[in-house]
């Protein structure tokens, strides 16, 4: 069983998500994303490696350890009200912290990650699970999070590469998008759903999308929620 996944993002009118690029700057609506996160019910949230790197406080972990660790879930905490979950298939993020805004960090890894990296995570008090030997199996990751931590609901909050991977895997149940009255207009700027070159031709298995709600917020922001049915 997997959690119910809501992809929640702020976007420009042209579907871009890097707020520092948006114009006019005064229409970026500071604090909007966090407020809508809470209106959606808050709880555990998931980000990709690139977004996760923005929260890292360490440069790197030691590259050697005498310890050998089994490739099985390890949790510093199991009693949190919410978790900050990050995809990091190859173990590239040195966190230097155990939580983000009070939410304990859980990292999703592949089994190829080194023992030295696992030692660094444990020293920081960062929990981890494995979801694949060489590449991440996102469906498996969600099943493990549900089984090990009891997560029944998860806010997927980007970036675009992670959002796109979940979409193409048919794992998103709902999309929440706050469209701000701004424009990015730059070619190649990050968008709500992105893909790599090798995934560009893979279509998302969406059978239907139904508008669940629409709301005009302050400053001309339009908040749309869609429920998805996947094949």
C-alpha cells in the first residue's frame, strides 16, 4: 500500500517554478507556498536531490569507514508528526543536520551508496531507506514509507525532475498548483514536471484528470486542485 500523493507547487503562468526568475517580482507572493501546504493538511513531504541539496549544511562526509551496514531501513526516529523526505539515489547530499524546520529527514537511497555515506547519515541522525539496487523504484519507496512509518499521505513538492518521475510512474493522486500572476519566459527554466533526455518520450499513464476545486486568492493567484486517475 502506498500513501496518497499530492503534488503541490507554486508556478508562473507559463508553468515555471524557479521563483527568483519571476517578473514582476512583487507578485511572487512570499509565504504562499507554506500557507497552502498547511491548508492541504501539512504532514510529511518529499523533495528531490537538487532541492534537498539546498538544505545541506555540510560539504561532504568522510570517504571511508571501518563499519559495514546492511542495506535495510534505519531510523533515527519513528515518532514524528511529519517527516522531510528526500530522494538521493547515489548518496550525494551531506546533510550536517537531522531535520528541516523540525521535521526529521528521511533519505531514499539505492543499495549502491557507500558504507561511509551511511555512517555519515547515522552520525547526523538522518534516517534512510533503500528502494532499488541501481536505480530508485519510487513505487517501492512509497510502500516502504507506508509500512515502516505509517505514512498514509504525502506532499510531493519538487523540483520538476522528481515531480516528473512520480507522474510518469503513475504515483500522483492529486495535483495542487497555485498559479501566480508572473512570467518566467526563459527557455529551459525548471517547470512543474520535467524529464531527462532519456525519459522525454515516456508518457504519463494518466487516464483522467478532474477539477476538484478552484479558488482565486489575493493578488490574482489562482489555486487549482485536480484529482488524477492512473492506469
